[in-house]
């Protein structure tokens, strides 16, 4: 905030849920159009009401109270809201859109009996199960797609309006023959309604602030729920009614690249890529108003160029490096730098292409961007632009290269790089029945649960396999049940002996997963064979990693094992 700007003091006040709903219903509380759409999952909506009933804090709401007219949404929670009242100040919601939409869309909805008119509106039909815990289980709140009237389900649409509440329980009294049971349901419903109506919200109002001041205050506040990303911060400061917001344009880019099968790129990395393409040197700057003022005219012009460069970067990562899915990208900063390169040099030479591949692996194996600062990233951007122009070289530090992670931790860049390498090294694998499958396809479509332990409680990567089995069948039990190989096997001894002419199914399975037969035999013996199995497989994997690094021209001196800290973005 500049020295000549007035100091803004947030004014926290306490309000009941009904006060919030009334303010929205009168048009006095609006959601600015630059906010992201409603994105909460159904379970998040249920958790909100459960927290309210238990009296847990759900975070404060940040309102910007101003005479300034800002384009705002004409629907909240799928319900129409009136326009701002003429001649009165309006409070624009900067933080709390997901929570407010849930409260307004559920509690203000007309009470209905039956399914929603629109198939997509079922998420707003939330009910409280009034039965005791031994009958309903642990989940008190639930969605009820059919909307069919059921005595023990209290529709939250009836909670805030006395007439709807009474009408619902008149039906309960008529349909439930057991008077004591009906009384118990009514007492529980009254208690639920009281807890929701009496719940106190904290509203922080910013009086008389400019938009850039309000957004900067928001950026400094602790908050819960779905936070506003930096691109939304700049969207707020550069919003123009005649064109789509920056945040929406970024959503379109993320979706279009995800549709190629590579998955969703990190939004923040896409935003920073856009800043880099627009010529901004400090793409990590938290001074949103300064960034917006500096690049306001260039930002939207940079969008098409950014999308083209991002596509080239994604194609390079997927086809040139072998990254099976965006979620395995070791560092989001790598995407920003690669996008910058392909913006400056859409058609690299073979030498440049190979240099980028080497750079990717070295930076992934050496924790190059762990906790990277603005200075580090600005210097890396300058080097990448020079390399693209043919006037500089990419020379990442190879002194700290350790390609084997100490533990298997998918929040670690080194582990993600290991997953990519292992998929390249063993691309075609066999399942428990000896049927082949493509590991790249599994990684592109499955979640992290595909990485399965062989023996319990050992966190080393050699103890993880992508090994499909039947339900409730462990990898260990499947490996022990394999028929013994007939020969010494491909992996016994170093260097490798000659392969048997016709490998058995067991040999094919073990080879495809990088399991030396001698390690498998020790595993089958039991005792401490599990630990020997991991050590033998680690030895094999390390040798292959060193060979892969040597092919790239990357020396791996000393130990190949490095820390696997939570350093991936």
C-alpha cells in the first residue's frame, strides 16, 4: 500500500445466518463477477452444515463496502438475487463465495416435494437425518436426490421459514403413528433449526477502501475454504465488463490442455507463465495491484500466445520427457520456464531440445526449485530466454544430483521424477495373471493408490510396485504364489547374464517390474527376506538410474540417494 493512501482498518462484526441471507435477498450483499464460479464438491457442502450445527468456526466473510459500482452476479447458489438498491452502499463479497453460495442456495430454496427440476440442482437438496446415531450412522447431513418426502429427513429449505417448518411437521404427525417417535423427530428438528439460526458469523467489512486496497487486505488475511488465487486477484483489478475475466480465460486454457489427456496444469503456474510471456520479470510478486497496473494492457494480449506456448511445453513434457500426467510434474516452476522458452523459440534445434531434456532431469534430481525465491526464478527466466535466443547456455548445477529418493513421497519432486523414470524404464509390465499392461496409461488415468507396498512399513521406492491384483489381494501374496523361474534370470548378478530363450511367465512378470529373481526368492523365504528384497531391488534400480543419467551426460557421484522432502508445488 502506498504511503499516500489512507490506512484501511477492517471492521469485524457478528451477524446471524438470517442477517446474511436477508442482506443477499435485498441486494445489499453482492458477489463480484470476477469471483470464481461455485466449485465446492457435495461433501464440502455437507461438512459446512455439520460444522455450523456443532458450533465450529467456518471462517470469516470479507465484505468490501463501497459506493463504487462493480459488475456482480445475478445469481447466488443457483437462485436469482435482486439488483443493488439505488442510492445505497453495497457490500461486495471478496472472501466466502463458496460458503455463502452454499448457505443461500440451500436455505433460501423453495421447499419442494420431489426431485429438482434441473438434474444439476440436486446438490442444493440437503437434508438432516433426525434419527439417533445408531439408526442413521455417523453422517447427519446428506443429499437426497429424489426429494421424496420422508418423515425422518428434515429439508434444510424448511429451516429458516416458520411456515415451511410447520407444514413439514404437520405431515410428520399425520404419517408417524407412534406419537413418541414423532415427538422425538420434532424435538430434534427444533434443536437443529435453533443451532443454524443462532449460529454467529464473523463479517469483516472494509469501509471506503479502493478495490486494490480491498484485494491487498484480502491477500493478507488468514482464511478457510476455497481461496482466491493470484490470477483472481489480478482479475479483480483488471476486470472489464465487456470481456471475460482473466480467471475465466485461465480456466479455459487449463481445460483445453486437460482435454488433450495430459491433465490439469497448476493454475498458478499458468498465471505465472502468462506474466512471463507478457514480459514481467518478477512472476512471483505478491503486489497484485502493481502487477495489474504494470501489465493491464498487455495481459489479455498475452493470453493466446501463452496458450500456444503452454501447449508446446506440455507436448515436450509428455512426448519429449515422458511425463505421463500433469500431476507428476516435479516443479510447477519448470512449466513456467519451459513455457517461456517455447514462447521465445517455438521450433527449437535438436541440440536445444536435448538440452531442455537434460535440464529437466537435473533440476528434478537436485531440488533446484525447492523453496525458490523471486530472485532465483527471475534469474532462471533470464537464462531460459537467453537459451531460447541462442545467446546463452542452460547449465544447471549437477553437484547435488541424487536421482533415487530416500523415501517414496509424492509431495517430493525427486519422487515424482523417479516415477517418470521408472515408467520409462519399465514401460510394459505384466499383472498377476501374466497379462501385459502399459504403465504410462495406468499413471495417466489412475490415482496415487496404484503405488502399492510389497512389504509393510518400509517407505523406500523399491518397496512400491504398480501391480494390479484382484480385490483384497496383496502384492506380497501374489509374488509368493508365482511359480519358480527355471533359469538364473535376466537380473541375477551384475552385469546381466544371457536371457533364457523362452522366459517363463514368472520371469516375464519379475523382469517387467524390475525385480531380480534372487530378491524374489528371498522374499518367498520369509523372515527378513522382505528387507533383502528391497535392498536387492534398490541396487538394481540405482544401477539403471545411473546408466540413464550417464546417457544424458549427467554424472552421479557418490550416493544416488537424496532426500524426498515436501518440496513439490
